[in-house]
C-alpha cells in the first residue's frame, strides 16, 4: 500500500490534486497494462474521481464535487487493477493507495458568503400594519468558522421600498404603508430580497 497527499482549493472542481503512479511490466497500452482506478473507501460523498492517464497509466485524482475546508482533511483509499487480468494466468493483482486531501491541510481555504438559515423565508403582516412594525428576523451564518467575521445585512430587492433591515441584527421592519392591491403584490404575496 502506498500513501499520497494532495491539496485542493475549496469549492474548486475539475482539478487534479494528486497523481498515482503504478508500474506494470505488461506490454504498454495493452488491456493487461492499462490501469483502472476507483475510490473504494473514505469518500461517501463521491467528491473524487480517479481517471487513468492514457499515456503513462497514472491515476489522476480529480475533484468532482466542491471540497469544504472547514470539514477538515479527507482521507480515502483507491484501488487499481488492470483493465483485464494479466496474460500469465495468475490472479489479478490489486494495489491500493490511501490519499489525503481537501480542506484542513492549509492554503486551500476560500472566503465563503454567509448562508441564510431559511431561504426563502415567509412572514405575514397586515396591510394596515403601522410603519416600524417588525416583520421578521433574517438569520445567516458564516461557513468560514476559522475566520472571525461579522455578518451585515442589507435590502437587495424591495421594489416598493416598503421594508427596512437593521444591518447588524437582521430585523426587518415596515418603513412605508403597505397596499395588497398594488401590482407588485401577487396572490397577497410581496417579494423582497435581503443579502448578507
């Protein structure tokens, strides 16, 4: 068993993070020489795919789903075998390698945008509610737990300017009288957007 280590940048896909090397004494480019790689353990979310380099038979460990730096290092096991069993009549020889990669290894962290706890979020308010009435509280969390950051909120899309949001607390309040007969209100629903 061999061990390899690679590092991938958070949220990047389609990149090769490690190359696995095998030595095969069969005729080059024959089915008995061509290696077939597969991840057999430690990658339940199928974030990695090992493609065979047709020229040198190396296994190219490729990130196919975004990695999460905050989740820590990912360790998995790769198995390699020939495309068909060798011609010498013996048993197919299987090789394995363990790899480590993904987040937590250093350098790969990317600053990620905050994520709202509920999106979309629904709130009910009467059209005769007084200006300044609390409508809802928007809550977002920062996935970058290793970076100490403060979340600020802002109205992003409020076509009729009926709402205001506290930039620090996320409390949404009415700032103008509402009218459910207005053309922007469809089936008694007014849509507004908030960013964090």
